[in-house]
C-alpha cells in the first residue's frame, strides 16, 4: 500500500523541485525509503515517468468542474463607469453666465445707490 501523504507530496512538488531534495525532505519528516519508492513507482506508472508539465496541469484543472465566480454585468458597468468618471475633467463653469450675473448685481446696486441718493440726500 502506497503512503498517500508521500504520494501527494511528490505529485505536487516533483515538477518544481529536484527529486533528491524532495527525498531528503521526506526522509527527514520520518517516512521510509520504501514509502518514497512506492510513491515514485505509482507516479511513474500514472504519468509515464515524466513530471507533469504546466500545460498538462492547466488542462487537468480546466477539466475539473470547479465553479468560477464571475462578475455580473452590473458590477462591470459600475466599475467601468467609476474608472471613466475619474478620468473625466469637470466641466468649466461658463464665464458668460458669471459675467451676466455680476452685471445684473452691479446694475441693481447702482440703481439702489442712485435711488437712495435721490430720495434721502436731495
């Protein structure tokens, strides 16, 4: 019977690390050489002796039916609008409106000043 812990450890790490270093680590953790040999024999029988490549691992992951959380269209719209809104410049207030308002205020003050002079100081 193959030790499942050793088997899984080798399955996950043998494509990323040197096999000799992995064996030392397994032996240091208290497992036997027999466990390592059995796990390696089973892995070699399953994969033809080669460590799995990145593409093989990605394909295996893609074949599993793990649900992927996807953003809803509403969230995408809000995020897109939020990003665009930060980049937009605020519209400049119209100088023409400001000039008209100031002109009206000045005209009202002039009329009130003239009316005050006419009625009170005359």
